């Protein structure tokens, strides 16, 4: 990854953030803007195609992915507030478009993909003043961040830079929360057992806040806590960073 | 056995509902993961060893036909007889023929997953052969009448209390004990006699070296050595993918295997079998046979991506680290090979029509691919098989058999919605405006979670009002 600070970046919001966690997306863009980098949010964007790709529907995934490729043509980084969508675009677009007319553009785009926490740490190296109250925070790094993108430690760095937060460690921290996209629908019982264990270990950690860099995990974990009736506040790392470090608004 | 959607669902529910078995798996897998981690303290060294292991196996596979020929020639020159079997039935018949040619009616077995694949015990018993498993785990399972639930630790689903109960039932003369060492000693005493009287010993093979015609067998209990040296006839069974080129490639593979499997720097026993007993030698079998089983492997071999499946050295690390396997255990899969490797191997071997349902049993978390000692990209291969399950243009047997018109139409509609900005905008507008009408129940999702509610305004909307550039 090129770690030189760019003048301008694209922001690919992801479909999940767009509809369910827009505040996380907005916070991500504001954090980048605050560091003096222009953000472009192409209004034609929708989804990276991952749901169809992971379900075995490659033609459908390719059609949706092609629509995104057409929108992010400038030679600037594309920042994605989700390691799993970033992983789709970086790791799987080349395979998805192999031997198709869009192969070259897909590979070119894949090389410009940067997951948000990696961008904030490796490129912008953001330093923040924590204006929030002391609280205990547990971190859930997504499987895509940990394994596919290998950026799972960037969220740890960011949380550490919020000085008033105390990091707590839950058991089985690196284990999948059970979301897995359509896995949670196709294998609801296994997925349910996994999220039950995940929420139990987070609860045991005594965390006031659960933070993640992926909204899929958040939707799963927060949804389970809500169903159980209690649990820590669950939010995206961008939102946590923004709300604890800006004074107005 | 088929792994139908309905059958799989039932086994999953049963497994999830069995607290005891779930606890047994969790504890066992936690221990195995920790032991592996302790033996790979340096991530860089581990990665370089994994890379090395991958290269050895990939290189061997790239020359598989000629290596198999070389192996056969070397084995024959060493005095080992070689048999080729395309199907499990053929392999079983070969084993039976060898036994009958000696008038043998008793066999003692070392651990072999290929013999499980063949259904060998059942076949031989039907033909009046007395078969005894000598690996402790397999011995326990033979008593219980169960298949292995793990490829390395076959009885891992049982705790010592269950085993004590089983021994009490099967061996009423032995004093009851829940002590692991005492139980082991009891089994050992029973097996000792049988080693001396069995007419044929059978084992698997971990690596078959083409260069030297050597069969390598990795084990901890010494039963493998006994099975392959005490009876007058030794029959080894293995899959055609176990061949490696050179003898010097064995140490790195062995290191990867023992560390990944059980977190041991090396196993208690490592056997290298290169010939029958020679004149003047005091022990060893008079005859050694190798049965090489295809059973669908040559079909897998024909695809450059799926070929990686055959790199597997059967360490079981993928199952030890799989959050799905840890929760449902090995039996729920209903296949010989469970866990992530089973998810990719079984459908390719037996057809997506029979085993396609397995491909849904992964959250694609990547833990299996992360630990695989030969770097099989298991999640990518699961993804590929999901595609083939729904599309008839795949190369895997039974491709397209999971095609459902309703599901395909749903994805077509999804694709249209998400690639047309106008349609997508209309959808998100409707979802955000009508968010209070969003269904509170969203199928199985809401059994364990509340349904997510769309936000009041989409990110597209927020970006516009906050003046973020459009292009």
C-alpha cells in the first residue's frame, strides 16, 4: 500500500453502512476531511457485490461490481469503512473479472482499495485528543480485517490513541461472530450459537462499549445483545473516534 | 450416506443441543489450538515453513502421474507389491483377495482415514474377517460402533467418563476406572494378544516417497509399528495424492504435520517402510502391499484451482480452528472427512448433489486457510463450490444440482437493484422513509437477534447534505 498522504480520496460507503449505519460512514469521511484530505463520494455507488459472490452467484456479483468499477476511475485511493467489502474489492475482484473485458480496470481498482482503519493509521497517522468520559471498550476485529486484509491491529492502535478508554479483552477474541453474510440465513442455528458465545464473552469482559471496523459483525452482535435485553453499546470505530474527538455539532 | 439439506439440518440441531459433546469439542479444540500456537512461536518462521510445505506438495501434484509411476517402480524394486483401485469397492476387493490368498481371517489395523473412506471394516466383516482397530481412539469407536468425528483424534467427542462407561459395558471383567492411564492400560492389554495372533496388519500412509519407494507412517501409540511389523502380511492403503518427490522433503512436511495436528515437535513414532523382511532380518512382514486409491481424486486433479484440495496432509488443523466444527462436531457433517477440508473434499469426491449442502456450513471466517500447513485456500474453494452447486457449467460432479429457481431469481433481482443507481436510490429512499414499517421478524435471523432497522437517512443522503463531492 502507498502510505504517502494523498490530496483526495474516494469513499466507498458500502450498502450496509448506507442503509443501517450511515453515521459511521459520515464519521469516516469527516475524520479524513479533518486531516486535510478531500473526499469524493460518488452518488451512483451501491454495493461491492460480496453477498452474491459469497453465495455462489458470480454473474450477479460481477454485474454489480462492474457498476462500481465505472465510478471509481481516478487514480486516487478508495477508502472503505469495512474490511470485508475492502477484501472483496482488493482480493476477489481480480478473480471475479478474470478473462473479461473489465479485468484490467478491476485489477487497477483492487490496488487502490484501502480499508478505513489502515488508512487512518498507516497513511494519515491520526493523532486525537479524547474528549469523552472514561469507559471500558472491547474490540471485535472482523475476520476479514484479521485474516483476509491483515489489518486487524489498526483498530487496536486507534482505540489506544483514545486515552480515556480502557481496553478490555474478551475470551475467544479472534473467533468469528457468526455473521458470515448469507451464512447467518443459510445456517441460522450455527450462526446463532456462535453469536451467543460471542456476546457472552464480550459481556464477561465488562465492556461498556463494543467497537468493530465492520458493520456486518456489528449488526449481528448488536442485534443479539438487543434481543437478549442488555449489552454494551455497539458502534463502528469511525463513529467512536468522531464522537470522542470533535467539540462542536 | 448422503448429506441432504434436511438430514444435515437435523444433525446440526442435535449436535448444538448436546451440551456435553459441545463442551468436549470446545475443550479439546482449545487445547489443540494452544499446543499448535506454542510450537509456532515465530510467525515469520511459520510462514516460511508453510510456504515450503505448500511448494513441496504443489510441485509433487504438478508431476503426479509420473511420480506415481516412479513410486510404483521403486516399490516393486524394493519388493513391495502395488495395487491400483479406482473405487472403494475395488480397493476393498483387493484387500480381501490378499487376505484370502493367505487363508487369513483376522486383521489388526493401524489408523487409516482411507480405510474409513473405503468402508473397509464393514466390507471385511461381511466376508467373515475379524477386524480389530488398534489405535486407541479407533478401538474405542469400534466398541461404540461409531465413525471417527475427527481425522486425527477420532474419539475426541467422547470424554473419559463416557469411555469408562463404554469399557464397563464391553469388558465387565475389567475393574471400572475413570482414570485415563488405567483405561489406556486396559486397552493395551487387550490389544497386545491380538497383535501376536493377527494374520494381516493394515495401515494408512502419510507420505509415499517416489524417489526411494518409502512409505512413511506418523503415529504416537506404537500400534502403527506393531500393525506393520508383527503380522506376516502388511497392507498399506492410501490416496494417490500422498506421493512426494524426494526423501529430503519429508522432514519439513513431518514438522508441519505434527505441529499443526497435535502441537508436537515430533511424534513418538515415525515409521519408514521400504521393503518386506529381508533374508537374515529378525522381524518385519514377509509381504508388503500398497493399495493406491483414486476415488474421485483424479477428477479433482483436472482443475487448476480445485487441485489445491489434494495438497492436504490430513493434519486436522482446519477443523481444530473452525468455529463451525467446534460447535457441531465431526459427526454432524455425515461424511468421512468433517470440518473445512471435508466441506471441500467430500463434494468433489462424492458429488455436489450428495454433499453440496456442506458448502453452506462455513462463515468464510478464514481461520482454516490461516492455519493450513500447506496453504490450501479453503475459503476460496468453498466459494468456488458454492458457485458450482448452483451452476451446471462447473467441473465438479453434480454441478448445478443445488440450483433453485426462486433463489436464482432473487439474486437476479438483487443484481438489477444494486447496479442501477436509480433503482437503488428508490429502494434506499423507500427503506429509510418507511423504516418504522420494517418487519420485526426477518426469518431465522430474528430467532437470536432483533431485525436491523434502516436509518432515517441513508449515507448517500448524509453525504449530499454535508456537501461531500459527488465526483
